[in-house]
């Protein structure tokens, strides 16, 4: 499955939850809409086709969004394994750095 994040969701990925920013297009909304199938231990035990997130139309990603949307899954898998299940296509160097930093430091709920 491939998702054009900027078109299918929003071009600015900044809000962790409904309490941050304008409370719209949150990381929790994104996770529930596109990554819900990965939110259980069994999903990480099998080899399946990765979910490809195309960032070509994403203008911004904030650390809190990356933490809540992607590092959330480090409770199930290592960052290396996560990167095989969720592929970040066309992400800029800075976007990749933000995502990787959050994956390595784990999920932090604020």
C-alpha cells in the first residue's frame, strides 16, 4: 500500500494531538487512519508488504508528530524493523533526520 501523505492527509505534519496547534490533522488521526493495522503485536511478527508513505507533497514534519505517529510503534519493534514495515519515500534529508531521531529515542507521551 502506498499513501501520498501530503495529498491523502495534509502537507504540514505538526500536531501531535488535538491539544497542539489548531488540533487538526494530528499524528493520532494519521496513525489511526493509515497505520491502524500495525497497532498490535502480531502485525510485527509476520513479513508483509510495507506501508509506503510518500512524502513528496509534505512541506513540514515536526518532532512531536513523528514521535506520536511513528515512534509510537517502537513499543512493538526496533527502529530497524519499523523501517521495514513503514517506508518513507521521497522524504527530505531533514524529514528523515527528524523521523530517525524520534524512532531512536522512542515514544514519549506528553
